[in-house]
C-alpha cells in the first residue's frame, strides 16, 4: 500500500523490483494499480477459473433408469435406488426415469405409485425438484440433494465410526478373555 503516486514513479518502482505494473481497477478514481508478476497472476486466475468450472460440473444431472419397462424385479429397483442414493450423497441431481411399453400405458397409476415409493425411499437425503411427469412413454422425476440432511447423515456416520473404533477391544484383551474361558 503505497498510496497515490505518479504513473512514471510507479513504473520505475516496478522496473526496480523486476515486476509488472498492472491496472487492477480502471474505473476507480484514481485508478488502482499493483506491482506484481503478471504471468504468475494470469496463471493463478486460470487455476481459479478451472476450479470454478469443476465445481459447477459437480452438480451435474445423473440419470437412473428403472428398467426398459414396468416389469422389473424389486431387487433391481433397490440396486438402482442405491445408485441414486450414492449420486445424491455426492451432491448430484438425479433424474429417475420409468419407461412404459405396450399395454403398460393403460396402467400409469402403477408408475405413479413406483415414483411415490422412490420419493419416499430417498426422502431422507433429497427433495423433489420436479414432480413425476409423463413425456410420451416415459415418466420422469428429478430429485435434488438436500445439503442439510446429507450433512447430518455424514456427521452421524462419522460419529458412529469413531465410537466403533473406540469401543473395539484390543487384541491382547480378546486373547486373555479366550484363555480365561478354557
């Protein structure tokens, strides 16, 4: 922080330091400049932009299909729900898709019931962003992760893991207990 100085004097100081004089805020009165290594500054800016882009990709949409038709085994549905739960825990939005084939279109209420079951199963970590809707022969639902619920669950699991580690008996104690029982 040098204060207000003449441009030529600032350029002279930058040359002596072997750095660049960079105008940071041209709209300010007087304009704000910094003496810094411009190449390093641009490199750091590009790194920040890349990390911001990576963060925006983190919330991408994942699609989970509940089979090619309504004829899907309950076990297969539970596997798909585990996948959706993992995606939601990672912070991704999840689109659940149920396809209808042939005469299944006459029984859309079964699809609505299945979607209601999905919402109920994942309600502990998600919120409904888009209610179930039909688009042709395809019913879809969008769930978004609920940050507060997920943080609570992660905190509980971390707490349980530390309790489990602390309550584990030592190997020597276990061997002594087995020797005493003989």
